[in-house]
């Protein structure tokens, strides 16, 4: 008798749910005198097998949030119980304490700098995990990079805009993320995505997101005369660019939803795990949009 793959995913999740998840904290870099740390979540791995890893960047408008928010902890534990190593990172909150925050009054040049520096922090966290792959028993060919809201912007700019971030060789060149996992994220310019960097991705986004555009629009929908007026390319535009370059993607479009889709949709994770497993097996060709709430 043949069973659908979702059955096996749910069965697999059930079979390891009783395992204890252990958390350890590590400094991954020091910048401007500030120590940046990450939490590693994993279950017992007595057989020493190499496991995939999710490196996660929290949201908070680059001014708040923390790596051990309740949602982050639940997500890391869920991935750990699924056989991954979950990693939730701290990064520099460059808009913390700034009068203009990350709003329309925050100058465009400051926004660009924040996008760049958060992407670089992401790469430093990836570099730490990559260079310590033996210690954490992770497969360096199975790195998923994910984030929510501001964190999604950090990871998407990091992965898809490497040509913008780095001129010439860098210490990160050996690291090739297998996929991205984005909740209400965007990039500075999706035209940087080409055949050479069409990394597979899973995207969740609301069509009426009032902060991060679902397609292409001004960040926070700022008026043209505002200092923070800058256009961003959201999930729908990224998916379109991936499709044009034969990149695989799974886009969850939430009709009429706003920025609440930056929260993890835990009920959809079995399908997300299925997508990532296909990526690891080299069989992913999916270019699919799932529309939720369509009238």
C-alpha cells in the first residue's frame, strides 16, 4: 500500500517528538565591541550522523526582538525534533534607540546600511556554523537560512544579493545555502537574482502587508517625499524572478492579510519540511503558489 509523503513526514515528526531538545549558546563574532551570540538546539545524536541546519534571524524592525522569543524557541525545537539542528541568532539592532526607528522618517541611506550590515551578521553566523560543522554534527551542504520580517530581509539580502554585499573573494565563498525560509521578507533589488544564485525558497506573505511589500512597493508604503522612501521587492517579486531563472520555490500567499504573516504558520510546516527534503535530495523542481483565504 502506498502512502502520501505527508504521512511519513508526520509519522517521522511523531517518532522523535519525545526526544529532549538541548540548547547551547555560543559567541559567533564580536563587532564594534559587541558580542553576538547564537543558540543551538539539537536532540541527541549518538549515531554521529550529519544533520541539516536551520539558521534563523528574528524580526523586530532592526530595533527589537531577541533570539529566544517564544516563537523562535518553538520553531527551533520543532526543527530539532524533526532531525535538524536549529540555530537562532542575535544580530546588531542598528535602529534600537534611534528616534526615527525604521520608519518613513529613517533616511534611505540608513536603511540601506541596516540591510547590508544585518546581512553581513547573517553571513558571520553562517560562517561560524560552517567552520564548526564537525562540532555540531551538521551537513554543510544542507544549510537552510530563515527569518521573519526584518530577519527575513536580512537573510534574503544575504543569500540573493551576495554580488551587492561582496566585491571579489570573501571568507564566505565556500558556503552555499541550500534554501531560504522567509516570512514577510523582501530584498533591496530582486534583479540580482539570476541563474547563478537562484537558491530555492519557501515564502509566506500577506497581500496587504502594510510594512514589507508583498510584491514591489515602497517600504512601509512611505510617501515619495519622506526620507525613508525606498522601493523593495517582496516575496511575489522574488518568486517571479526565481521562476524566470528556473529556481524552485513555494509561495504561500495570504489574501488580504497584513504583517501578521511574519509569524510562523506552524500548521504548514509539514509541507515546508517536504520541500526542504526534496531540495536535499536534488529533486526539487517545484514552482508553486498556494493561495490561502481566496474568495
